[in-house]
C-alpha cells in the first residue's frame, strides 16, 4: 500500500501504517518521547490526509501485533462481529468519520456498525476528529449498564465516590464517604484505592463500606481497587465485593507488567458473577490511561492512542459496569499540558463509547503537569456535553493518598445543575427518601456529612 501525499508542494511518504498512525496523532509528549510524533504541523496534516484514504480492511489486517503473538489482539478479533465488519470493510477511515458525524446517523446505527470495528480502526478515525467532533459523536451513543443500580441512562450523570486515606483509616474513609453521599456522589460506586493491598486490609475496607451501604440502604455498589488477585481471595472468603476492579493495558506485555493475563481476568469475571453481592449482570470495573503501555515499554512501536483503544477492546469482553480513563494521572511525560490532557480525555471517552463500553473519566492531573484546576473544570464540562457516564468525587478534588488533583463532590453536583442531569434513578429515589434531594436538586441539608451521624 502506497502511503503518500503532496502538501504545499512537499512530498510526504510514510513507510507503513504504524508510522502513519503515529504521525497522524495529535501532539502528545508520550509519542514524542517514543519518537513517533510528527516533526511538524504540516507533516501531521499530511499524515491525516493519507490516513483518511486508508480502507478499514487494511487496519483489520495490520493490528499492533498479530493474534498469534498477542492475546489482547485475539480478544479483539474474537469479539468482532464479522457481519458488521463485512458491511464496512471497504469504507475508508474518512468515510467512517463522515458517517459517524452525519445528522442521519443515530446511536443505534453506530452501535451496530461499531461491533465490526477493531481497536486500530477506532483509533484511526479518532485521529481525524476535532475536539468538537469527538463531543458530537460520543454524545450520540448511550451505554447503559446495571449492577445494584443503573448507569448511563439519558439525562443522568453519575459519580464515583473516592474516599481514599493515606493510612486506610476506616474512620477517615467513613467520614469522606458521608461527605460524598451528602453531595449526591457515589451512585457509580463507592471505590477506595487502598494504600495497603494486603488481603487483611482490603477485606476490612470491604466490610466497612458494605456496613455503610446496608445501614443506610444505599442503592449502590462498593469496590476496593486492589490487585484483582487480592479481590478474588476476598470473594472466595466471603467478603462483600460489589465490583471487581483491575487496571488493564493494550498489549499482552503491558498486562504482564501489571501481573495479569486474559485468563486471570476470565477467572475473576466468572467469580464475580458467582460471588459479588449485587444482582448484576455487570460486575467489572477497569481503569486505563494513555501512556501506560509506553511506560511499561510494551507499546511495540505504536502510538499511545492506539494502545489505549486496545484497552477498550479488551474491556468489552467482560461487559463492564464501568471503565474509567485516568486521563492525566500518568504525568506530563505522556500528556504534557492542558491541551494534551483535554484532547486525551475527549479521545478516550469517544473511543470507549464507540467500542460499546460504559465510559467515565477521572479528569485529573499531577502537580508537575502544565495545567490547573480551572482547566480540569473545563474538560469536565466538555465531557458532560459528550455524554460521559461518570466522574470522580474526591474530597476538595485533592486525593490525600494518591497525591494528585481530580474533581470534587460538588463539581459533579454543579455540572448536573448546569446540564439538568440527575444521579442514577435508584440513587436519586434514595436521596429523595432521606431528604437530601428534591425534584432533582440538592436540598439545604445536602453537603453536610453530619447528616449521617444520626444512626
């Protein structure tokens, strides 16, 4: 295949699809670190022009790694609907973009066609889209999932209550849970990142969180974000597990660096369906983020956007309740500044929705990135317009255990007001019943964690 064009009197030629995909990506410090980025804006534009003419079958035939060398590729290919693929395989990437953005194309049509897309195709079309394109296309797609409650319904926006504590203090975590609940956070999940990944600590936190949920009859699910093997042990021993969590990567080598495999995730998924306390049927929770494969030297020479798309292809196998891109957490070595973090957040959300998974975003950054809290709020507004399923709820948007900046309990309450959105319906009914919400709005009692000290 000839990958060549002439732009402004200069000839541009790209040796293969791997190099073309890297050059067509929007500027990312991670791609530049890996030697994959376009050298100039003109070269990036030329790469996009060439990529727009590439047929989808060429991307199908040229994955990051062939199926016999990488189990993530095998999972993606096994999950592909061949009928849908054959319908679109002769489309170019540019034609796919125009179809996704057309006023004639709705969410149901997108979902049907998306079952025939590989991660490389999804990555390619994402590279051709502007930020507003990504908002528009993602806003057409709703992905609804159920565990204890229902996430992703039109007109709703959920929040993961993240009550982390630097020493895993049950008292400190419980206080943060009460504060988050008082603002209407927690309908996605009450999810704790433990500082101590041991079985004893994780099981203790699971018991404590479940006690809060049962005492107050809260229609939500809990999760302690330990390594999946620790959670499997907790399930086997009878600890109350709501969602089963794991960070994942877009290549087999990347997942091995996390100490996981597809076989291990398959086993955890089967255990979740047997042991988790919610009715389900969606029990899994995955976190991702551009740059994870590169940081593990497991990207195989491909750009970080394409590896991220493959994360979602893997996640889809397990019909997760939610997937979260922790968009700025990995640091400025991979996403350097506000523009790059914004772009990655919009890309990841769109790719996840197009893949067919329940997608949320941790709009976050580390303290040495070239960005700030106002910028995080801007991205939160953009993603809400795009139909994001959930955000993080962190006390004062400052995580005391992970030492990064995210979004707060009141941030989600604010964007719900701006866009006239509501919590998950079961959670809203519970808030109405206890007096923290009325007609979709927080009452004067909201925001005060001492509300929960009456029992």
